[in-house]
C-alpha cells in the first residue's frame, strides 16, 4: 500500500492530493425520489497527518471522515482511521464501505477479496462486481437486555410512553436498539438531545437506534451520544447490530439481503444492505456509493 499511494496518483484526475479529501455519499437509496445517503470526506493519502489534523478535517466537514494509511502488517490492503468532529472512532461502517469503493474506482484495490486494518480489528472485504458494491465483514453481535429502569430512562429522553423494549447490541460499538410500533411512530420521534450524552453514559451505549419492522421492511434512526451532530443519516455498525438482533429472533431472511432504511425523517433517505456471512459468524455490510460534487 505504501508504494501504491505514490505510484497510482495519476490514475484519475479526481483523486485528491495528500491530506485532501474527496467527498462521497454512502448507503444511497436508489429507490428514493430525493438524493440521500451519508456523506464521507475521504482522505486517500493521510500520511503526515496527525490525529488533531484528522479531527479538524472532520470538524470542518461536519461528518464522519475516513483516512487511508499504509498497512503496518503484511497481507493487508491498507489501514483506516475514522474521526467525527468530536473524537476518533475505532470503526465506522459507512466510511469503510465508501473508502473501499473509492479505492476500487482509483485502482488501489483490484482483487476480489482483501483485508483492511482498523482500530476495531481486521475487516474482511469483498468486491461485488455485479452491483458495484464493497462488502465489509461485521462480527457476530453481542446482546444485553436492559432493565426496566433504564428502559424508562430511554423513553423519557425519546419523549415517548414508558414500557418500551430495549437491548444493547454491538458488533464493534454498543448501540441501544429500541423497538417502535411502526415507521410512523419512528419518524415522529423528537428526542431530548440535551440529555442524550448522560443517558448513553448511564446505559453504556454510544447511541440510541430506534427501529421498526413491518411488511414494508426495516426502518431505523440513529441518535449518537456525542458525535457532534444530533442524528445520523446512515449507521452501518448500528444496522449490523440490528441485523444480528433480528437474526437471533428469526426476523431476517436466512439467505437474502436485508435492507435497513434510515435517514428518512432527516430528508436523507439511506439504504443499508446486510446479508448473512456463511464462512464465519456475523454478517456482510454494504450499500450504494456515489461521488459528491
């Protein structure tokens, strides 16, 4: 990866220079009538950037940002770091999907399969030639039901009636899954964002992920603990955790792609694609990526 960062700089004129960001939109819902997805500023050559530089770039753009670095172990395509305006993240699903799609377009990744390094650990990657998607692995989910007192505290912050069902779920970072009766109730949520950080600290979570399951599909919203913005248009690791939870109770298809739709209430409709991994525990995560102009 060290040599490719230097040698392939002239493949496409759209490639940013070292330390500069290209803009992508990931998990775009191709069926929506308006443009959506979750933006990713991507620095394809972050050598020479310090952590404070990366965080400053994320703060400037106001989105989760991905930074490509040479791998420091053999047999890896590259190493990825992720920042939101407030801090570094160990893993970011949509930024990983977007970064790998861009590296494919620029010619850095040419094999059917590979691995990348993240602070969360090794991530297997697979190129879907038919769809033009990059699939990334997510490990098996860990689940922990929350007691009634914590569920009531969540209901207070979400400004809904008590009696909800909630579970902490994680494939890399803990998200709190909150079952809503339907998509209309989900879209109507108006949380107390000022109380979000303290609530998440109290329940050992990095964000609330309320969701609804209906005949029309799976829908979700993400309210992060402290990312620097109140809501996220598409959250890959949360969707993977949700997939794992729904799989544990038999609510996802055994051998089909499951689509989690997010960002609808924000006016940025997103479609997160998940499917079962057959060669290891967990699932594959992907979605459509586009350049942002």
